[in-house]
């Protein structure tokens, strides 16, 4: 393959950013439609209208509505990994930072909020696909701490995880445009709240 061929095959950083922004618009519009009008309203035409992205662009990315919904589920299912973290106060803070990062996108946080606000089974399934694996990994981290003697034996990991998600949703609702450093500050404050519950 020649240099010219490689240059045309590989997208430029600007093109990659534009594609990513377009994908975000499509996914956001799809989720908004599902939440406000239900699955029956989620058509390529309606996604195009709400997102401002041409139907031809959407069809280049997704074969049909089912394919789009499948990709939305995958998009929402970023699960953080805590296997390398030790059951220390710093390990708890790092775990919370990873949870915040994985749920921080608009799609992730809306998927969490859906569990509390809808009976739409597709959306609930999408949220469960994201929440349950994260909760299992959180519980695994707590179990490692209990086994190591670092955490109390009677820690209710599921309740603590629910408290973490509730806190994230509340913080996002109260400061919707605050990100980055705010997520790190949230993780530190949440660690201060969780730590006494973990070590007794």
C-alpha cells in the first residue's frame, strides 16, 4: 500500500472527531426518543430529524433501527474494571473515579436514570446491562477487602453501590455542566462517606 493510499484509508484526527460528534448526536437523539416516546417512535427518520444528522449518514453507520438500538446498548455498556485495585482508602477512591468515568457520558447517566423512571423494557435492559456488571465488580472489590480483613464482614455492597449511583445522579442533576475535576472531587467526597461504612 502506498503512502497516498494509507493517507486516504486512515481518517485524520479532525475527521475522527467529527465522526465521534456525529455518533454522539445520533445516540443522544435515539435515547431521547426512547425515553420520551417509546420504542415505537424510534425510527431512522425521527432520529435524523431530532439529531440534525442526515438519514443517509445514519444509514451508512447502521443497517436499520434494530442495528442502531443494538449499538446504543453496546454504547451504554462500558463496565469499569477494579481487579488491579487494593482494598485501601486510595483503592476505594480510584474505584469511584472509574465508576464516575464509565457512567459519565450522557448516555451512561441517562441509562442509569432510566431504571428509576421508565417501564420501557428495552431501556431497562440497557441500563441493567451497564449497572449489573459494574455492581458485580464493586461487590467483588468489597469481597476482596473482607477476605483480606480490610473491610467489615457485614458490609452491604449492593446498598453501597446503590448509594454511589444515587449520589452520581444527584450531583449530575445539581451541576449538569460540571465535569472533569468535579468527578475527581466527587470521588474524594464519596470515599469519605463510604470509608467508615467499609471499615467500621
